C-alpha cells in the first residue's frame, strides 16, 4: 500500500506526520510526505528518509489571518500547487492521503480530492482548523482525540517514545520550561522571574527558549549568576553528585537550549513542566506522565490552545493560567517558599515530603500564588492519572481504520 501524509508548518502538525510516517514504516507501507517550502517542514523532514520513502515540498501559503485580496491570492496559489501534488501521488500510486492539518496540508489535501484519492483528516486541536473544516465534507473519514460531530474518536498519534520514557514523578527536582517548537517569550520571561527562587529551593531548570529569544534569555540568566550548559548529562550528573545535599550556588548548572531533538529524554528528566498547550506538546507530556502548568498562546486561531489545555485542567490533571495572569504575576518574598525546600537525604524524607506538602488536603487549601500551587501539587497522583488517561498506538489504530475503509471501496 502507498499512503501520502500531508501537512505541517509548525511542530505540532509535523510531530503527527512523523508519528504516522514511523508507524507506516513498521507496517511496511510506502509513504510520501507532502510539505511546504515555508514553515518548519524542511527543517524536520528534508533528509528524513528513515521516516518517509518519498518527500516533496510545494509552495503552500497560509490563508488564515490575511486580508481579502491576499487571502484569495494565497488560496489560488495553493490550488495551483495542489495539481503538482496530485501528479506526484498519481505517479506513485497513492491509495490514501492523510492530512494532519496546518497550512502545508492544503496542497496535498486538494491534490487528493482532484485526483480522486481517498482523503482522511486528523484534527489535532479541540477547535477545528479552517482547512479541516473546509475539507471535512469531502473526506472519507475524520479522526480526532477530541469530541467532534461525525468524527472517529481515537487516541492521539503520539510518538511511542514518549510512552516508553514515561515515569511516575515523586518530587520536584527538575522543572522544564517549554515554549513549543517556536519558543515563547512570555514563558521565557516567567522562567527568568522565578529562576532565583527555584535555585534557592534546589530545583534545576531545563529551558527551551526557541531560536529567536535564545541569546537574550541566556544573557539574562548569566547576569543573574547562573552557569549554563546545553548538555543534559551535565545536569543529571550534577543532581547525582548532590543527591544527599543542597546544591551550592557555585555548582548549580541549568540546561538552556534553543531547540532540541532530544525532547523525549529531556521530558523524562523533568518532574514538572510549564508549557504552551499546542496539541502535540500537551499529549506528549501527558503520555510521559509529566504534570504541567499550561499557558496557552493567546493569539492561536480560535483560541484553540486554551481549549486544548482545558480538557486536562477540568479533570485536575493540569494547571491552566492565561498569559496575562503569568505576565502580571509577582512571586512572594523568597523566604515564603523556604518551607517547600525539597529534602534530599533519604527515601524516608522523600516520603515525608510527599505526605506533608503534596497531600490531597493541602491541594484543597491551595494558595492563589502560582509557585505555591506548583510546590504543593501531588505530583505522584497527577502523574499516575495522566498515564492512565493516555493511550498508546494512536497512529496504528488510525492507520488500521484507514486501511479497512480503503479495502471496502
């Protein structure tokens, strides 16, 4: 069988494309990836022949948020490029096309329709994207991890490595700041604001800044006296050396990086995460059992990041704050947090810490202060609930359904 996978633009869509591509490879399915020349598609897949058998990039153009004339111009550009996609799919004998959304999906999606190739759509967010809404009536089937009318509700196609790396968190030693594939200035500024308090409480920072804000963020950390590394092993060795004592200021290192392909290991190391709530970031963290405070990107189309995060926060599986709340937040005086300083001497002390500071009763009396809420969370309980909530093999289950539908033609 030959399947085309189309879509991208940003990391969330691309990670789904990768998950489908890897699963197709396991199932012996020949794959064609159709991406765009703008966005991050080339950065992810230009030379990724381990995931896809054939790869093409077309000049797809975003339509959303453009003015009237430019919107029509972009639309017709995508239609023109879609005939190139159709030609490539026909040449390879593609039997099904999966759209993972994002503006890069337009050429492949329309190309499949024009070529009479069955189109299958995966909606990754809690609010349907404009392209998916347009193409849904023409698709053979529509899949999502969220509730939509006439949709096949399936587990999110998370890369299996996040399940393989999952663990139950017991105490707060490492905190990860994650701004999504493009970084997030608001999260970077929040990290810098609370970094001195985290250091005083022996909590090690893991921080993905994004490329645009990397230099500015690292400079500000250095101005506050932080020693920075880009190697995860430096951080884990540091914790092991000081596992029975507090970290002194001179030996305290933090991990700061613009972008990393080692996110599964970084995420596995973290005990708590502060993150945007794009669908892939949300489900990868949940699959890993990583408790998270979500700060949705306020300008996302239809505010979909807020509604993504609300799915978990409504179940008490995550914290949810708006960007405005984060920007206005001022920590309490540092001595107010000293009672949460994490004991590191023995397993018994770890248990005492969990019992005293992370009990359900304490959650019921939770503070309005963001850091106090983080420090008093029952990480173990949330981690266990996330692991139970998420399901493996999302990509395989969707592909099996697609194959069944195609065989009934």
